């Protein structure tokens, strides 16, 4: 029988005021020392900063229990020192500044029907550095762990990556209802992962796969299954990137509903040398999403020297629909500055302050030609290979009356769907630099008249149209 270690027996006070980190850590340590079991939050409001997990310990937050993040940023463990090269963003570099931290642990869980409310605590003083833009603590940060379950919880108001795990194996994330200002669920160089029955609203990307250098080595994401999730994002709903040093292999994503997403529904990127091979995304419904698709090889090459430009091979996108109505919606803020500006409302045609959006003005209206063009593009000399789009139906806003036919070869550095410009020659999907492309049963329609062709192909070899 599983041994129970109630945090109240170790001095935790569920009054919504007392900081309980030391008491909870004592319960975790005792549970580990006894061979493992469950550390239980059974009822009440528990204020918490950082707790370090140990092997064979499950955290259970029962229905009726609520974990409240400390409102004092300095009560969380601060960033650890890194003694190897850092190429990736700071959010993917540091783990300690989080609520639940685990390193090299096995057989751990954070689960239950209770709630975690991180309470929107930010690095107000900017001590983490300009690159991380006032981000606060993560909720869950795991590094090189095995046999992990994260399930059942409601997680709110996270000011850095909400659920982040790097170099982990056998991870099961399910039944999570998550709402955070930065990324939602982020597997990084992790293997044998299942993510299902989750509802994610993110200020940045909702479910985002990374292959960074945070482990001080090149590695890959492999054998990942995602299904039955509902996603909403101020940026991208499903994304591979931007951290793309290693690679992605054998990944299946299916039965996904995406709504109210500001930039892209599905973004598949390799910009730092990653090789993506064998990814299938199918049975996806999008509503009120700006650009449904973005597939991109780039040459940012942020990583160890000597790496070749990456590859995207054997990618299948099938049974995907996107439609309006394209209308305003409520959504979480998308960073510290957005939060401080009380920015919780998004107009599809106004992107906010973003220098990389060409021709975008704050004065756009619903009648403007505001929608960004989906594009599937390799680089000259580095084509996408064996790409299949099957059973695709988009009904887009349209309204373009004039456009430039020429598309620049040089992409903007940061990979988003607008890298070659916001308005491209196709009203549906623009394809370029591909070896082996199958386009089967793809239908493009627009709510407003649009002078462009539905699909445009530039430098595409071995094209099969059905």
C-alpha cells in the first residue's frame, strides 16, 4: 500500500498566507528516505515557492486543495550557475527557478484534481537579465528524469514555461487544464512521451517541441504521441522550434482542436540544424486562427559551430480544416509588458507591437488585408523532402486586391510565418524549395474576394497534385 505523507504533518499550514516550502520539502525528503510514496495536499490553500522532487515520490494535490505561488519572486530558488556553453533562450537554460523541480529522478508524479495558481508573479526588477524579459518562475521543470506522470491538475497564471521537461523519458501528461503567459507544455529532447486530453491557453506557444542544447549535448525528441487536446495561443498552437539543435523523429499528433490563435495553428521549423523526420499531424480543426500552416527551414544556426543547415523530411499533414468567423476574443497576456498593459483582448487584425511584421499598422481594421499567408518552404539548396498535404480545407478571410509576386530568398532571422513577408502570392498556401510534394484534396476558399491563386508552387520538384 502506498505510504501517505500529509504535508500538514510536517508543519504546512493551509491558510493561504504562510510560506510552506520548508515543510513540503521535509515531507518530500521523508517520503524519499522511507523508499517512496505520496506527498499529499489534502485541503486548503498552501503558499509555496520552490520544492525539489526526489525519486519514487508522487505529489498529490487533492480536490479541494490549492497551491498558491509565493508572491515574492525572491522566495523561489534562483537561477543555477551553468558551466557549459549556452545557445538556447534563458527559459530553456535554467530549471531551479520553478515551483516543482526534478533532476535525474525516476518514478515521480505531480497529479490530482486540485489547482496550482502561480498568481502572476514576475521578475519585476529584471534580475534574470534582459534576454528573459522579466519572466518569473516556471511551474514544473524536469531535467533528465524517467517515468513521470503529470495529470489531472488545473494550472493557472504561470509567468515562464508552465510544464517543461528536457532529456526526460517515459513522460505521461494528461488531463491538464493550463493557462499561462508563456509556453504551455514543452518537451525538449525527450522520448516516449504521451500528451493527451489537455486544455491549454498560452500567451506564447501552447504545445511546443524543442531540441535545444540545454543538456550540454545534441539530442532529439523521439516517439511522442499527442491527442485529444484543445489549444488556444497568443502565438502558435502546435510548434516545433524555435530551439532546434538536435532533431525530431517519430511524432504523431492527432485529434486536436485549435481556436482563437494569433499567429499560426501548426508551425514546423528547423532553424539551428535540427533534422525532423517522420512527423504526422492529422485530424485538426482550427477556428479563428490567423495562418493555419508554417513549415520552414532556416539558417539562424544558433548552436555549436560546424553544424549543417537542418532538414525537414517525411512530414504528413492531413485532415486539417481552418475557418472563421475571424473575430476578437479574450485571451491571456503574452509577456510581462502585455500583462502590465492589461492586454487580455485580441483583435485578429491587430498584432500589437511587433517590428518583424511588415506593413502591419495599429490602424488595421477587419476590412484590411490582415491575414498572413501560410507557407511551406525550404531554403535554396536545402529543400524540404517528401511532404504530404492531404484533405485540407481552409476558409480564410481574404480581401487582398494587390500584392507582390516576388518573394525574397532571405528570411527574417526569427522564424514565424511572416519570415518572407506577411502577404505572399497565394491566398491559401505558398510552397517553395521542395523535393517531393504531394497535394491531395486541398480546398481553399475566402470570405472576401481575393485576387491571388489558391496555391502557388516555386521550385517544387516531383509534385503530385490530386
